C-alpha cells in the first residue's frame, strides 16, 4: 500500500501512530498525521512550511491532549477521515506530477480534509491550500497558478424518491408506446 510513499512520508506515518498511542487514541486521526510532520525537521513539508515551530499550537488546536497512554503493541488503524486524507495525498502527488508521495503531498491532503480541525489549525499558522500548492509548485520548478483549476468531479447524488418514481413512470410509458407502435 505504501510503495509510492517516500521514506520521509513512511516515517511520518510511523510517527502518527506514535502520536495516536501517546494520546490514548484507538485510531490514527488527521491531527496525529499533522503532528507527525513536526517530528522530522528535515522532511520536505517542514523545510517548506516550518511546521516544527508550530507543533505545540497544533497540538492544542487539534484537541489531542490526553494523559492516557496506550500500551497496545498492535498497529492502530486509520480513522475514515485519515483514510480520506491519504487518498487526497495521492491525488495531490498526481496533480503535481510527482511519482513518489512526499510529506509535502501529505500536508496538502491534510489541508483538503473536511472532517477535521486540521485545516483550521494550519490556517492559523498561515498555511492554506492554494498558497501551499503554489509554494510546492515553485519548489519543484513548476509554474505558479493564479487560481485553482476547477475540479471536474461530478457529484452522483441519488435521486429523491419522487423524482426516481417519476422517471420510472416516464421510461415505462415510453417503452409501452414503443411496443404499441412496433406491434401496429
């Protein structure tokens, strides 16, 4: 699963498990992933955004303070929100045409996470998605974008029951009329 991840990103995920255990959590949450980026001062995300200087602020803002220590030796699973963040991380690496997934892509994935307080904590440190993408693009020698491209994601929402029923009636009526025309 982690073949595409750079060594520094794998190390960050290891530290996220450590952070979750220290907080007494049963899952690795997005806040643990953010805090894991502050452990290695030499990772790309830290070099670009100086995350280590904000570590204690992040710890307070993502509400992971706990005195309970987990002693379990079993690997902790990722929460659903963290799974989404890792999917966003891979998308960000693809968007920036990067084969290995680095910690800078993990930071972008964290900024895209909608079900956590991590984007707000990063915003308090002056890091938002658009400027972070541009800083990473500049570091890779890619052109800076004035505005974000519109995602071509199509929302496939289910029809409301009445609309689905009405559509079914229309389709069946058309089918009935077609059969009657062919039989006459």
